[in-house]
């Protein structure tokens, strides 16, 4: 009788051991898959665009179109690759003006950097790019999410170059000064873990891309080769340490922007997702940074509203560029 009880007690123990073994083996296998696949993709991916040397890193950029004005896209925190994130906007607007997208340090095709991601460094690196690629043109900055701090600070420091700013579901500086860096760090580390064990890659392979960086919407609208590039960049950079470094400077960067001058009558356009009353207050506060502003809330939109509402965003930006044409001679040079 005692032997039977012992046998019965051993079976559940074996089952638990099997479960534990699976939980340990699968992440290990996934991690190997992630490492090998990322290395293979890095060697196979064609590099589009070019690079400019800043004092911190080799900044990759893509320039399309010509004209007497340049639209410069600034990606938000964590965006793995700017040229895929802004791909359709660049295509849509490059027949009107020069368009430029660029990768922050440690994302896309840009190199890494040891320099802190302070708003001063970000703005100086952006200035280097603009001075190199569009030296004699007025600049319209189109920024997504946390990129608003970089855009406002650049306009504060370079008022002679900034012709306008378009905010894509961005927070205002007061919002980012109070936002929790710790919560953002925890989210970043969680995404890094799922990337490291190959879970992000597995979901993409199954046709279930994570929505956090807009992949679930973006991949539906990109040409197949650009979609493959976007997936590879997502699988390589989601939750990267470089993004973590930018998050660690968020509150301090916002404080520096707040301590700078307001934007006067600089034309700004605030395009907002319909994310509730609290977010609406943030958007109105952001619009208040200029005496010459317009705020538009897009219905049925997501945080990556340049994908969920691509046609509306394209039209709003195009009209904004035309309105600035009263101040600057735009069009093909």
C-alpha cells in the first residue's frame, strides 16, 4: 500500500519537473534563434540612405524629394527604424518638399553612442544632420510622441531655421516632466525580455505582430520589402538599451524645454489621437506653446496615428506646408 502512495506522489512531481524543463528550454531555444536570426538579417539587409557623422555617432538618414523647404521627421521613443516608420509619409510628401527621416543612436542603421541622451545632445545631433543635408532651407519638424521635446528644443535653439512643427500624438513638456520614468523603464525591460527569448520574433512569424510600436498597423500598408525591413528592425531593437537611456533623461529633458522660451508665432499643428479627456487636455496644452497653432483630434485613431489615419495625417501635413508657403517660397527648386 505504501509503495502505491509513493508511486502516486512521484507522478505529479515528474509532471512539474517536465513543466519546469519546458519553461527553461523554450526560452533558451528562443534566445538562440533570436541571436542567430538577427545576425543573419543584419548581414542580409540592404542599407538604404546614407549617414552623416555627428560628434556622438554615425547618424543614418533617408532623404527623398526636392524643394525650397525640408520636412524632417523625428521618431518617438523606442521606434526601431525611422525610415520604415515614416515610409509612407515620406512617399506621400516628397513630391512637394524635401523629406528627411533619421535613426536615433542605436536604432535602425545608426551606430550606438556612449553620450547621454540629453535634449542638448539630441538637438545638436539633429542640427548637424540638417546643416549637412538641408543647409539653406527652412525646416518643418514632424515629430511623434516623445520626439516633441527634441523638436521644441531645436526650435528654441534655432529659431532662424524652424519654419513650423507638426506634433503626431505627442505629449507636452509638462506631461513628460511628470510622466513616470520608472514605469517606462519597466515596460522597456519587459519588451527587451520578450525580444531576447524570441517571443516577439515568434509572434511576427505567426502573423501576430505586437502593436506597441505600430507594427500591427504599419505592416499592412508597407511594400513587402520595406515590411521585411521593418520586422527585422523590430525584432532587433524593440526594448533596446539605447531607448532606455532616452527614457532615463525624459523628466530632465522636459524640464530643460520648459525653462526655455515659448515658440511665439511659430506655426504648429497638433494632430491627436482620440484617447480620452485627459489626453485632450495634454494636447490643448501642447497647442498653447505657440500663438499660431491648430489642434485636430482624429477619430478612430491609435498612438501611431500616421498609420491608423494615414490619409488624414498626410492631408493635414500637406495643407500645413501649403499654409507656410505664404512665408516661404515652396515647391520644386
